[in-house]
C-alpha cells in the first residue's frame, strides 16, 4: 500500500510540474507579445516607397503621342521626383476635362447633382463655402467596396441608407464621385480598390444611364501625413499613381475625369497649407470654395473636346488610343 501511495504522489508531482511549465510558457508568450506590440507602437516601421510601375493610363495608351498633347493648366505644378531621382509626370492631368469655354455656371446648376463620397465630401455639404443645396450620398469612412456591396451607411445627419438606392432615388442629372482616401491609407497594392471602383461605375451607369458621371481625383494631402503609422500610404507620389489609374478607368468607362489638384495642390503636389485642416487631409472652408470654383468651370454641357495634338504630331492609331477618344466624347 505504501508503494502505491508513493507512486501516486510521484505521478501527481509530474502532472503538476507539467501544468506549471505550460502555464509559465503561456505567460512568457503573452509578455513577449505585449512587448512586441509596445515596441511597434513606439518605433513604427517607416513607410516604404514602392518603385513606380506602369500605370493603367500608360497601359491603355502605349503610344507616346498622347504625352505631347497641349494642355494648359490654371496653375503651375512641378513634375515630381522620386527618392532615386526618377522623374514621374502627373499623367492624369492629360485625361482631365478641359476648362469650359463659357462663363462659370451658377450654383443652382448643382441643385440637380449628387455628390457620392466620404467625410471629405461631407464638408462640401456642411460648409457654406461648398454646395449645401446639392444632394449628397456622403458617409464617413466608406470606400467603393462599401457602395458595391450594398452596405447600410450613415449620413452626416445620422440617417442610415444604402448608397446606390439613395443615389437612384435622387434621379440626378450628374454624379460627382470622390472615394479612396479611407482605402488608401496603407502603402500597399491598391488593385482591389480599382476593381471595386470600376464595378461601382458600372452600377451607377446601369441605374442612371443618362446622367453625367464625374470621377474626381483623390485630393492631395500635407507631406507630414504619411509619417503617421496608420497613414503611411498617403503621400503625393503614391496618390499621383492612383490618380493616373483613376483617369484611365474614367476614360474606359466613358466618364469625365476632374483634376482637383489644379486648385488644391501646391507646387510640390501637396495639399495647400491654407486649405488643410490640422489632420493634413481634410479641408478648411477655403478649400471647398476653391473646389466649387473649379467645378463651376468644368461642366459637361454637350461633349468633352479632346486637346489638339501639336502640329506635326502623329495621331494615336492603336485601339487603346481610340478608346481615349471614345471616352472623351461620351458620358
């Protein structure tokens, strides 16, 4: 009997020792994870600048003829240079809708328009320097995937609705879209964003076949924004590439493309300091006044007239270039 009791104590001792060792290992693992999380918060990995790749605009228009199109900007904007010295032109300017030749339209022109966007678009509704009489499908924190998936979103006044259903109910003559800032915060691949954006344009065209659809460029940000760990993807060079692809997408889908950088960006491609909220990417009332002024002079009265090729330049002959002409003449 004594041998059995001794054996039982020995078994229990080994069992408790295993349990204690396991518990201690779990505690050490939790502590290590906590130290790692704290370290990443105190010393975030600096944002990496990915190498520029061929944009959709360059893929759709392989001919070099389009690069020589005459284009007059309302304000000067220098060509950006990457860290390695490689120069990258702001190609999306060439696909932008030209200035309307007639006088700027009155503010009442936008009473039949709907602005689809996120919190940046909400400011257009809330500030008197914006267009408070227009209609809005603007929801904080949304991207094109939210619109395509039919999620319920909350407006600035707290009302919940499905964006495409609300958009169709307004039956607008024109739709202005600005989405992307919330999706592009991290410096990584954005092909999913473009795919959803294209699907969204298709859905809107199905719902409103006679409406003019304007794709607005992602707005610039202040240079210090990308230093924040949760905004590492928000910097000028990356947004330039995104806008290049959005311009090509607008051409492909037969929509108008609007280059808001003409009035919101400074000579370095950053958001003008006098237009920036403290967070570096939302706009002050003065920014919305400049935005509205730009929209009033870029209105589709009948058709987009493509810029003339300079004398002696060869016209694009490939199918992709033909799609540019088709997209520029129809919406």
